[in-house]
């Protein structure tokens, strides 16, 4: 599978946030989206996921495996991706396991079972607790377990390690490495190194405020791929 963005532009509230973004990611590749606050990293992920409209250009997947009836296993990016946003998308009054079972049923393509996924993220034994009881880092780990209970080749991750301790960051780096080694693709917006060897980097444009360490290169809000 390939994820292809061509001349991609995104808007928020009618204003252009980024434009002229282009990249191709093949099976097993990862892209780190970096840049200052407000430069459009989250907006880019949401545009790729189909949660916000494409303002210009295009983003698409190609080369998706066929299923038995000749159709494509994933007919759209939305059906091919896991989107992990800033919010964890879990119900606080449901138990951790109930939340994961919901997402497993909702997304289909059952993969790891819920207990196995919780063990993997170091939450074995607390699946019965209401999600709302968990600490910030435990909530993030439970949200990461969501990536494991259904198989989706494309992971779109927004600040995935926010709130994680060092050991959990290392564990998540291994999970991401395994996903790529199995042919998955990752696009991750981050301010922190994620421990993903060989990842490409897309730097989004500068912050409009010089006071917080950004420059005022408003004309360069488009991204550059390295
Ligand atoms: N619903 C909205 N309406 C109007 N503008 C918005 C909306 N949501 C975000 N924006 C603006 O879009 C721009 C890009 O925001 P975005 O969240 O994509 O940045 P980011 O690079 O992910 O930032 P951060 O590093 O702080 O997470 C910001 O200037 C933000 O104020």
C-alpha cells in the first residue's frame, strides 16, 4: 500500500493553514510531522483521516490488497487508518476493557484480543476499572491498546507519547517499529523524538509569533519534506 499526498492544502475556519504538501509513503515507512504550535500538524492528520475536507490537491491510498470478491480490503483512507488524536476517544464510565471491546467491534478486523492488548501496554489486570479512574499516562496507554485490537495498516498519531513515562515511550517505540516491520505505515505529529529509526520528517511552516521562538515567515507555511 502507498499513501500519497499531492499539493495538499488544509484550512481551518476558512483560513489556509498549510498548502503544497507532498509525500509518498510505502509499506513499512513512517513520517514524523514536526513544527511549532499552530503550524498545522493536527490539521494535516485530520485531513488525511478524512475528518476535515481537503482544501486543495489530494491525498489517497494506492495498491491496497484485494479481498476474495475482487474488491479492495480498504476502499478509503478512513477505512485503512487508526486515528489517535489528542483526546483518547474512550468513555470514562465504561471499563477499559469495555471501551476496547467497543472499538474492536466498531472497527472490525479483530486482531489482538483485549486482554492481550492491555498486557502489551502494561495495563494487564486493570481492564475492569472505569477508564475515568486511570492516570493520564495510563489513559494514553489504553488508547494505544486500541491500535492493537483491530488491524489497520495506516496509523495516524497526534502527539502519541504525550503523558507517557520513559519506559512507556520505549514500549510504544517498539510497537511502532513492529507495525512498520509488518508493512504498516505511520504518520505521527510530534514535538518529541519517537525512536522510529529511518522515519522521514515533514517540517510544517513557522509560527507567526517571534516571542515564542518561532520566526515570522508567514509566506512559508507550506511544509518541506526531508
Ligand atoms: N476549529 C478551528 N477554527 C479555526 N481555526 C482553527 C480551528 N482549529 C484549529 N485552528 C487553527 O488552525 C491552526 C493549526 O492548528 P493545529 O492544531 O493543526 O496546529 P498544530 O501544529 O497541531 O499545533 P500544536 O503543536 O499546538 O498541537 C492554528 O492556528 C489553530 O488556531
